């Protein structure tokens, strides 16, 4: 029984090592192409383009968005988690900065 547990632990370690490390980029949402499922983010080191995986999580604050909603948010701050492989950056998680709070009307 103990031998099986050790072998299982070794197998899962090998599978994890084969997958590219997750990275993140923070910048400004520059371009959205919903047909090609791509977004371009302007960062301090230049523009980076990411392929959006189907089923990607896209959030702004507590709201969940669809890829088609991203075009309305060009110019906003964004954080993208991605993996790089085969010359492509693929993302399954995009977080837009929360919208500014609305200030209520002040009473006289």
C-alpha cells in the first residue's frame, strides 16, 4: 500500500513538471479580437498578445464577464494569468480592475 502511494506521488510530480509554469502580466487592455479570441495588453515592457482559452474566467470585481464584453473595457487596467508554450501565450484567467465606486448624491 505504501509503495503505491509513493509511486502515485512521483507520477503527479512528473505531470506537473511537463506543464509550463503559470505567469502573469499586468497592464492596460489595448486590443480585443473576439473572432480570433485574442487580447493584447500593453505592459511596461511592451505589448503582449494572449489567446483566450474557451471557458476562461474573466472577472471585474464580483462580476463575471464574457470575452465579447472585453471590447467595452479597452484602456482599463488588467491582470492576465497565462502559460507560454509553442510560441503562444494562452490565458484562462483575466481580471479587470474594479470599476470606480459611484458616489451617492449629497443631501443639502
